[in-house]
């Protein structure tokens, strides 16, 4: 892990397109500003891990053809 020291108003660059700026320091909290292209998704780590777990659960859940047919019938989409 690279550890850097930055003061409020100072930045670091991640590649050519992402700039991370220290906006302020209040007690034990640091406010960061992130400038990145729109196609880059930016999440807090706990949100990112939650999304990954939800996706894993969705892939792991198995549904039978019969269950799909029943769901479609309930919604008026099946025969």
C-alpha cells in the first residue's frame, strides 16, 4: 500500500483521468473530492462490497423452469 501525506487543497492523480483532492480535515474525518470520467463508477467501499454480495447471491440463486412459468402466469405473460 502506498501511503501519501497531503494537506487540504492538495491532490493526487490516479492514472491520467482521476484526481483525488483533500477538501478538508475535521477531527478524525477527511473530506475528499474525486474528479473522474462519468464512465468510472465510484462507491464507498461498504456499498461496493454490498453490491458485489448482492450480485453473487443473484447468480447463486437457482430458479426452475416451472417457477419461471408460474411467475409468468401470475403476471399474465404465460399460457
